C-alpha cells in the first residue's frame, strides 16, 4: 500500500483532495513542521529536504530571522492585504531591492508585482513584450517550463502539459536550446538564420524567453557564449529578452540572478519561488524602464504584492545579499555537491551523467523508471528528492543553499547508496 | 499634485514600481497598519475601508483570532511551503471545510488547490471542463470578470482588458447576462434556443461560467429563476456549470456560497479572495467527485495550497460559519446598507439606481467620471471606496462584513455627502 | 440498390472517386448532356432541373448564345489562362459590368478577381476588411453559409461543417439572423446594444457578413428594415458591410444584386455561382474604391479571372441585364412558383411553411427525413431537387430563371405529387 | 509611364480592377490571343512565354487537340456544371487517370475534386489529415508556398503573405527545408530528433506537407535521400505525407508526379495548375484509399469538378502520358536549358547560381532588384519571365514543356542578353 507511512488523518486527502495532487504521492506522509533542511511528519519521522519546494526554499524552512520579522509585522497589525496600494512594507522592499540587488549590478529595472505565482509573472512578461513590439510570436526553447496558465503553458516544451490546455495554444515558436543537437551545432546561429529569412516561416518575435538552467527540463545549462549570442540575436531582430529566473535565480546557480555569469542584461526578468525567502506566494516581473509601458491597471489581480512576503523578502535580502558571504558559501557547497555527484558517476558501472550547475545539479539515470526508483529508495531512507527531464530521468538535488554541511553529506550519502542499490538490482535482474 | 498626502518614502514607488500600479493612484497614501474596518497611513491618518481588497477582507483586516492562529503556527515551525505535499494544516482545513461548509449544504465536491489567485482557480476550472467534455467552447457572460491570465482573460467581458492579451483569445462565447436586454427578454431562453440549433454558430460548450452577482461588471444580479434555468440548460446541452464565487461568495451576498439562494449545484466552484480570511493568497477549485478526472500533477504549480492560509482559513470557518449568527448579522447590516442607498437614490434630483445584493451593493451614477469624483471626495473625507461597471459608473460598497455599525454609518454618511456634493456641483456647472 | 439507374461506367466512381462525393448519391445517375432546364443521363432519361447547380445556372444549362460566344473565343485562340494579366476578354467584361450593372445602380465598386470559387471571394473579402480596420472579429449570422476553406468556414453557422476544420476557428462572432427569436425580437437592436457596450464580450468587428436570403441555411429572408438597420449599425461601429450575394444574387431573388430591394450599399460584395452564366468557375469580390487598399499581389492565386468565364459572363450581362425584361419575366415566374407552393401548403393536412423569396423559394417539411423522402420521390419521377436548412428540412426550388413555363409547371406538379404522397404515407404509418 | 505599351482599353483596368492586380504591372500590355509558346497583344506584339501561368500551361496555350475536344464537348451540350453529380466527362477522366497515371505507377489513390484552385486542394488535404489523425499540427517547410486561403496560408513560409491574414494562423510548425543550413546539416535528422522528444515543444503532427521543388520559394530542390528520409520520419511519428505537386508536377520536373524520382509514396497528393492542360480552373486531391475517410459532403463547394476541365485533362493525358515520348522530349529540352543557364552562370563576372530542376530551373541574381531589372529588360525584348525566392532574387524559366526548340533558344538568348546587359550596367555604375 502506497500510504503505509501516512497517519490516520491522511484519509481526508483521499476523500476530499482532488486527484490532481502529486508530490504527496511520491512522499506519502503528513508533515507537521519544518526547520532549516528538515521536514518532520505527524508521527515524528524526520526527512532531509533535497527538494526545497523546487527551489522555493533556498534559505531553508522557517528561517528564524524571517519568522521573527513576519511575526513582528503581524503583531503590529501591518497591512496584510491592500491590493496594490502603497504600504510601508512594499516601500521597504523596493528600497532594499534597489540598494542591495539592482544598484550593485548596474540594473535599473522597475518592479511589477503580479499575482503571486511564477506563471502570473510570466504571463505579464509576455503580454508586455507583445504590447511593446506589436508582435505576437514568442520564441521559447525545448524543455523550457514556464507555468500552467494558458499564456505560460503555451511556452512550455512538454507536450503532455501543453496538450492539457484543451484549446489551441498559439503565438509561440519552440526552438532548440543550447546543445540540443550536440556540441557541433550552434542552435543560436540556426535561429538567427531563420529569423533573418523572411520566408523561413517564423514570425518576427516579440520576445525570447529562456531559463539559463532548465529546472523542470532536466538541468540543461546554457553556456555563457550562447546566452550572449541569444541576447545579440534578440536585439538584432527587435525582440525583447526575457529571462525566467524563477527556479535558477536567487542564488540557486550562483549570483542573485542566474544570468550574471553571462554578463547579459535581460529586458524583462521574472522572479518568484525563493523571492519571499520563506516560501510565501510572491512573484515579481522586472522591466527595464524604457519598456515599462503599461497603462495603470492594464494587468491587475487581487493578490499582487503579498505584504507578508514583502517583509520576509526584505529581511532575506538584508541577511543574505548585503555582501558576498552567502554567495561564496553557496559556491563552496556546490563544489562539494558536484564532486560527490562526479564520483558517483565515475564509480558507476553504468553511464550516469552529471547535469546542471551549482546547487542546481543532479544525475541522469538510464530511464525515468530507474530515477523514480532511486527517489523512492531515498525517501525510504529519510531523504526527499525528485526527478526532472523529458523522461523524468534526472535525479535533481535542490538542497537549501543554507544547508549545514553534515546534512548535505548525509543526504548525498543516502542518494549515493540509493543509486548503487537500484543500479545493482537492475544489473542483477538484467543478468 | 495627486500625491499630496504621500509621505517622502512614496518616491520609491515613482522610481521603482511599474506604471501598471493602479489603486495607489486613486488612494495616494502609504499605509502602515490595518485593523478591522480601518487602514492607517504612515502619517497617522485613519480611513474607513469600503473596498476590503475588493471583497478579500470580508472579516476585516487582521482579525485577532486569525492573527493569533497564524502566529502560533509560525512560531511552532509549521510547514510554510511544501508544494502539494500533505501537511497537518491542509488536513485540518479540509476536515473543517468538509464539516462546516460542504456537509451542511449537501455538497461533496473535492478540493483542488491551485496557484493562489482567482485566475489560477478559473484556469484550472475551464481546463478541467474542456478535458472532461472534449469540447473547447466555454460560455461566459457580458460584464463577467474572471482574471488576467490568458485563459481567464478570454472569459472576461471587458474589451479593453481582453484587448491587452496581444494574442487571439479563442474558445469562448460571450452571452448576455440576466436582464441584459431588459426585463422582457429572457436571455437564458435565447441561449437555449441557440444551443439547440446546430446552425446557430455557437459550438457546443464545455461549460458555462458565471458570477451570481457581478463584482467588476457593475453589481449586476442574476435572478434565482435565471440561475436555475442556466443550470438546466447546461445539463441539457452536456455542459458543466462553473460558478465563479471569488468575489460574491464567502458571505458577501448572503450564504457561504452566493448561489445557495438559487438552490443550484454547480459542477465546479472557484473560490479565492476572502477564503483565507486574512487576505493571504489562496485559491480553491471545488469539483464534483465524478468530474475530478485529473491525472496526478496534470495541473501543477509552486504555491498551490498556502499553508499559512490553511491555518487562517480554518480558524475563519470555525469562527464565522459554525452557526447562523454571522450570516444573520450580515443580513442585518446589508438591510441597513440597502436602506441608506435607497434613501440616497430617492432623495437625489438625478436618477441614481441602487445595484447589487446584500453587502455587495452600490449606486449607479450618471457616468464614470461622476462616480470617480464621488470616490475622490470620499477619500478626502476619510473613506476608501471604488467604482465598477462597463463605464466605471457604479460606486460600490464593499465594507467588511464584520464592520461595526457605527463605522458602517460613518462611512455611509461620507458617501452620501459626497454624492450630494458632487451632484450639486454638477447641476450647478450645468446650469 | 442505390445505384440501380446508374450505367456500367458508374463503377469507376465507386472505385476511384473519394467518398466525399455527395450530390451523386442523391441523384444516382450518370449525366451526359444538359440544355436549358433539363439534364439527360447516359441511358437517355431526361430530368427537369430544380437544383440549377445550387443557383449556379440561373440562365439554364448551355445557353446557346453563351455557348456560341465561348466557342468563338476558343476557336480564335483567345487567351484561356494568363494569371492576372490584362486580356481583351477581361477588359470587355469590366466595361460591360461597369455599363450594365454598376452605373445604372449608382455603384462604383472595383472588381477583384479572386480564385474562382465563392469561398475564395469570401476569404478575400474578410481579409481585406481585417486589413482596413485593423480589427480581427467578423460578425456572421446564424444559418449563414460562406464556404469551406478555413477563413470562410469560420463564418459558417453549421456546427458540423465548422467542426470538420480540425483546428480552432477564431475571429468570428455568430449572431442571430433576422427573425431568429421570432417576430417580437429585433436581433439588430440586440446586436447594436452589445456592440455599444465595451463589456459585452464582443470585440469590435472588422465587418458584418450576411446573405440577404440564406440558401443553405433554409431560405430565411432578411427584411428590408433589418438590412437597413444592419447597414446603420455597421457604419456606427466602424465595421464594413459585406453582402455575400453568391447564391441569392444575379437575379435569383429579384434584381441583379439581392440587396437592391433594401436600398443598401455594401462596402464589399461577393459574387460567384451564376456570374459566368454557364456554370464556369468564376468569382468576384467587389470593393468600394475607398476600401480598395490592397497592395499589388497581396492576395493572389493561379486561376484568378477565368478568361472563358469573362467571355460568357459578358455575353450574359448583355443578354439578360441590358433592360428590365428578364427581371420582369423572372418576377412573373416567381409569383407563379410562390402561388403553387402556397396552395400546396394550404391544402396539406400538415403545417407546411412556404419559405424564401422569388425564385429562391421552398417548402418546409416536418423533418429532414421527410424532406429527403420528398426529394427522392421527385427524382424517381424525373425531377432534380434538394433540401436545405439546419435540419435539411426545407425542400428548395432553384429552377433556372430562364425555365419555360410548361417546365416549371411540370416540375411543380411532380413536387406537389411527391409532397402529397409522402405526407399521405406518413399519416398512414402514424395511424 | 508604366503603361506605354497598353492600348486605350487599358484604362478600364485602372478604373475598375482592384489594385491587388499584379502580373499585369510587370507585363503592361493587353493580350488578345495565345498559341503554343506565344502570347499576342491587342496591338499585335508577340511575346515568348517563359512564365506559362506559373506552370499552368505545361502543354502551351490553346493546344489544338485540347481545343478541339472542348469545342466538341460544348457543341454537344455536354454538362458544363453539375455540382459533384456523375457525368460522362468525369467518368472518362477517372478511367483515363487510373489507366494512364495511377496503374503504371502502382498507385491506388482516390480522387477528390475540390474547389478548382490549388489552395482548395491543399485545404482539403490538411483538413483530412487532421481528421484522420485527430492531431492539429502540420509541419510545413521554409520557403514553402501552398495558397492564400487561411488554411493554406498558414502553411506558407513567406512572412509577408502570412501577415496579411489578419487573424492568428495556428496549427502549423515551419521547419527548415532540405539544405537550409547548408550541406553539412541534415534538417530531416534534426526534425526527427525534435519529434522524438516529448519536450521539444513541437506537437505531434497530423501531416508533413512539402513541394519536392519549391516554385515560389526560389527553385530549391529536395534531394532524393531527404525525401525518402522525410517519408520515413512521417511514418515513424504517425503523420501523413502530403506532396503538394501543384507547380512541380505534371511533367514540369520530370515524371507526371515530381516525387517519382525519389520512389516515395505520399498519402495525399495535391494537383492543380497544368492538370486541365489548357489552363482551366481544376484541382484534385489524391488520397490513399485507407485514408479516404470523408463523410459524404463533409467538404463541398460549388465548382468541384470542372467538366470542361475533365474533357481537356482527359485528352491531355491521352496525348502526353500514354507513353514515354513526352517525358523523354522534355528531358532533352531541360538538359538544353540547364546547359545554357550553366554557361550564363560560368561566363558572368558575378557569381550567379543555377537553381531548380528540369524545366523548372532558373538563375539566382545578386538581389531581387537586379532580378526584376532582368525581367523588365526581357519583356522589352519580347520575353515574358518572372522571379521567385525569399527576396525575389531568382529569375525562373517556366517555358511550356511543348515549346519548340527554336522558341526555347530565342527566349534563352533574350534572357542571356538581358542578364549580361543588366550585369554590365550594374558593374559600370558600381565602378
């Protein structure tokens, strides 16, 4: 029985929660509390978290400083909801974001607080790009993932997800990502050639949208050169460059923005997931001032600008991004993680490829089935970890960036043991 | 200067927040705290809130019991974010919702926690209806509003909003709402005739989606008879009935669900806004069990099921919906509100129409310009209030349902004075 | 066996012609020759033609004068195909059309020769309307039929036909035609109200497209008042008025253009079917000069402007439209036809409604099944006649306008006998 | 003045023909008659025709045998128009097509007579493919051209043409044609890789549609290997293979079907242009029997199956395709044509590339402007010839296949002289 670790109260989920629920199926337990890199179930079992809400909890669960800031705000009757009216909490967030994030990076983007999900931030981004350019087409990339509302869904590479739309999803051209046809084919050059030819069949795009490292798509990494080339091509053809930094940003792959390593300057940037720092719903679309051509209220919504999230996000920026310490520490952990994955890959009798970048790395198994078996084995041994990729074949490590070294090691040991156990089992049954 | 009441820190908004911001333009102040029916600015000014986050704060700002529950949860390291994994907070919400809301109303819907905005709940609803029926078309109604992501936007009556999409919005037929052509024309009968005719040009719909009282559309009210007829017609033509109860539900127009007065049983119900009770982002799509045909993970997202919101929503259900007291009290206030609006209408030398239902009522001015002037005058005198309607011509009163009687009276007095002042000014300048 | 009257060579059709073939199923015979109002089969059977190629043969089959003109042209090596280069034949057609058709009616439209089918003419018309207005939406009407290519198909009322598209058909709003909701409801007024309301859900249209009498839709007739009102509404809302006169025009319902009776002046008119006069493929989109905003070659095609058709069409215009004689004669026959249909209707024990206008009239049976039975009985007795309508319930009489009186009478007698026989049979089996 | 060679009657075109007219602008003359490879103007000037109605007149103008057959048919009152009823002319065409074309090539396709234009044949083809597969997406190729009605237009590579649609054109993926990225990149392999990856972003296609030699696209030739690979890939992914043989077929590039050289067997084939043999409007969609899944009348139209064209097409098949003589003769002429073009290319001081295949060859100039100048110079000297390609940079020779050798030589001399003259002028002005 799948639910053998689930307490009695789990019945309510069977009875009342829609069948659409998913992660709870892979991790059949009811969680009560969470702290740092650990989740604890109703019946007291403790799990190391290598999922981190799919990179939503880069600073871990319930960071004490963020908790404290939020409790203080609530206690003082800070405005919780005020549509998009000005609040002190919003002012403080904007000031902090400007000082700590934008200025040091030479950016002057404006902040648009969309409905508090990544998909909403993406919908706003492409709507704006279409409005500014008067064009319809948006170029998205193979294995890209940008959300489930219809506008964002149209950008998503996965056919199954797109197929769920139930209506025609138009206005998007899906192009091969960096390295898609192997190292010898420059997909950026091919794209440029097609966009330069009035008879190629591709409509001039309003925008390119991309992730610098593809989370759901299997931890594919765009090279610095490719990102720079894509920026050039976008400019050349009058298209805006949108970086969807929802999963790869906020320190996950290095700098606050994942694209810093390439030295590019996107016209629009989408952020969500780890932005609030505490897992609260919050999303942000950053827009270069010259493209901030919205009319007031042209794209609205009830939960734009979550004030609780302003408070925790502000605190998180102060704590983690005022200097280089956090980034340096993260790089150190990432290096450790990559080393262990490399060893695991090298020591395996099967070809296992290390994928990803920084603390957004993982290991590609022979199939989605095997990868799922590894994750299941991990969960049995106290580790929460998941897969991604076209065929769910990549086991991805998304530990909190704040994870203590011993927890990282403990988690990696569980993972390595699981990979070995599953591999051995497979080889045996194949023999 | 529009921003004369805005403190120094307001500059940050000019500098860093996108021009898309809107409510802050109508209410030029920076708010610091909020409690019950009042908002307080940085410089200590206190406003009565007749906007309530567009019906997101039916229980007022920072209700003490909800605050307490949330603070306790945070303090105990309750899971803040866990994707859609099982948590104790979710279990308690589901159990409470089942016991207090569903069972007494003879409903057995399943709960789908979508991304925490109304638009996300609506996107899930129509995606599911299309999947179940294998049809594409969705019938929406004139003046309906259902959100800004592309799928929801296609359902929205307002041409300006739809026009912002930048891509073709297909798969929706917009039909006249109840009373659209006056009392003598039954728009439901017309719809039935068209759907019964294979050559009418309307594709068989996957669903009808409607609000029982239209919030953004100008406080139009669907009659009990019309709602029942629409339910019949939907069944007859194999379409699902979706009630978007995001603004009109959760006590705003009477019962917990706005459609209870009509005795209908929608196949899908969307909730958001006041569901968390404290203004936290939270959305819910309720689905009759036979239509809960999702595959696991078929519609996903990062912020599905906000655990903080589970906690406050659960407490709110216990507090306000365990017995009839709250509903009775709301009805009493609504009656008072309607009476004052009626008097205002009767006493005016101009024809002013009272619109809406229950605590979702308002007064229709001669034009959007006049209505805006009324709201501006109100704000000057300490009242936050807004407009709606095709031409923004309806001043709508969306006070917290928990508002104290003296605050309701005080707010209504400011409104009445403003209507009189603006009317007098207009008559004078016309003379 | 359905094919009992078909000669041996019919096997080739079973073997080699696609199953999509249709009229040949209702009229199982192989036709050899045709003259005036008669078709003759391989085995010498002679049929009266009350179908006339669905109004493509208003001057009958192989009119001697048209034949002669065409043979002379071919004999003299007249250009048969020249893309859209200037030819003497085209010049003569344009001059004749200008002198005989446009000038006397005070029209100054320009002629666009599209691909030689009605659907192509309609595609050009709506493409141009969208280009001129910069709008996408086109208002079409219930039971309208405009062709089967994707652009034209989107305008068609019939759900089955539209459903065959295999892709989303967007950009069209289908509105109720004149009389759709009975005599008490003015569908033009309703349309005006919806278009005047920015929140009705209807996008501002590029054009209205309509037939003044609906051929495929069941011989529904738009009143003079409604047509005038629709013209006003189109102008008021900045939309072009397109009259699709492919079936109802060229004398079928009275004047050369079917809309002459209403005194309106469409911005764009589409013609095809009887335009060549001899059944040759030929189509024409007429455009008011101020809207002739095409760029050279912007809408092209190989068979634009069929030179053989220019020759026969020119001769037909000279023969039939130089004075009033033909129109007067047609009116006389129409009056006779209507009288017989009226008598048939009056004398029937069942309610049979006479529908249509002029020589485009018919009789509505109780069901499509009964109407089909009537047509089958007619064919057995030497008459070719077909049905139309939402449920194929209307038996429509589309005799050549040039039919001799005795042939008209003979055909009507066969029809009347068939109606009586089928009705009697039905009543008997019901008893 | 552009119209200096135009007779007085040309004014009628300025006055009454839509500005969309195009070829008449490049060839400002009014043509009176045509015979074989020559066109004669009103004022007696005679032109060699290297345009042939864009490959519509492969047997030349007014071939005596075809004329005779048609005149006999008309004289005998053969049915000119009969919707899609069986006629003797249609039976004879089908029998002849089966005996002379299908059987010898081992094909057993069924014939669907669509509206008599290539676009209509293409619309039917993709509609059927979508119906059969239940899929929406169709893969078309860069520089492909398939017609101007909305369904066909969506398949067209040229952005300007597609942009004229005025509505979203969805349901098509445009992929690079053979050789698009140069000789080292196999575009078929890339396509296969993308279609094999569920996250590439390309929806599984209903069909691939292609021309084996691209007429409007600039005389690009697909290799035998590429065509075979594309057939394999289509089969592998459950897509139908549609060859649009409207311009390249009927002998223009070799065999009756252009794809015979590759030994492939398309599921659907579209024919039009030269099919009637005399330039009469006529189109045909050939369907493998197992895919002939139409319901009767599911795709209809008034002018399906032009009986006059049946007569001339039958005669043309008998005359030219009963044995190998015509094909051999055409190959001889093609060889001569290619040789002259090669010499022209070799002797030029500028790089001029010979493009195309067989009697569908041409020469690529440095720019569209230069190519246009060459054509203009040719016309001045008695030759009608046109351009094609992304930038209209290819001067294409589409002489009748029946052209006499001395006329071919005379035309090629005019062309060579013009190329040399224009090139010299350019070099001079550049010096």
